[in-house]
C-alpha cells in the first residue's frame, strides 16, 4: 500500500499516529523515530550516537570501495573526504581576521580631548588667566585713613550723655502707688501737649 512516502524507507520514522497510520516524517539521524515521537529524548540520542559509532567502520569500508572504483574523480574525492571525516580526520580551515579601517569621523572623535568648558576657553585665549598679586613686604608702610565712628560706644571715662527721655515731664504718681485715674491722665496729657506746642484736640458733643 502506497501512503505517499517518497523518501528512503530505512530513514522513515517507525512510530504510528493516533489513527493507526505510520508517521511520514524523517527519523532522527541514528534513531528510528522523529523528533515529534521522542527523537529528542536523552536516551534516544545516546542510542543514536551509539549506532553511528558502530556503523562508522562499515560506512568507511563502503566509502573506501567507492574511492577505489569510482567512475569520476569527483566521486572518488568525495568518498575519501567522507571516509576521513568518519575517522576523525578533517581538513584544516583557515580563517583570516582583519580589522576594518576606522571611519573618518571616528578618527576625528579620537583626537578630541574631554576638558571642562572654562579650561577649553582658557586654552583658546577667550578667558584671561587670573593675575597673581605680589606679596606685600611687611617692612613697608601701609597708607591708611582713620575714620571716626559716628556712633561710638559709651566709655566709662568719657563724658556722660543724657538719655533720650531726659527733659520729658513724668506723669504724677499717686500717693498710694496706684494707677492714675482717667481724669488725671487726661489732664497730664493736655499739659504735656501744651508744653510741646501741639494743638489740643476738642471733642464735639451733640446736644439733644
């Protein structure tokens, strides 16, 4: 019964689907099942590797026979290469590694130094360096001017100055040490204003 399989029957997956048909996938190399039916399992991989090692000698003999009786040189050369690869002998591959030349803008960036802004301006002459002051000779005289203090502090041995409240009449004290009444305070305020030359405020009363 032809189920549409066109590949090699020896490399076809031996597992069956749920409907009973045989799997139409390629079996994993060295194994008899595909990846979907357990070909990636560790034990399957170990068994496949063991089968490849056991069949290496047989395949090498077949390749050597093809190399001896091959019709064309290309076939014989390919057989020899495969036989050597099975024996662990491979041709050397040389890899040449070269460093590409940097772009022009990369060369420009390499020549730019990272300096602070003030240092860059100073190097270009945009900022004058601070001038150093010469050290003063302690033996030379120094020109100075004595300025009197407009508010000198009071000195114990200086002239006595009257306080700001000197000359201001004090309110009369009561005989008993009590506070002044409203009438006494009003009379004292009127006398004080009269002495200072201030006009007296007259309170107008409205008569009914």
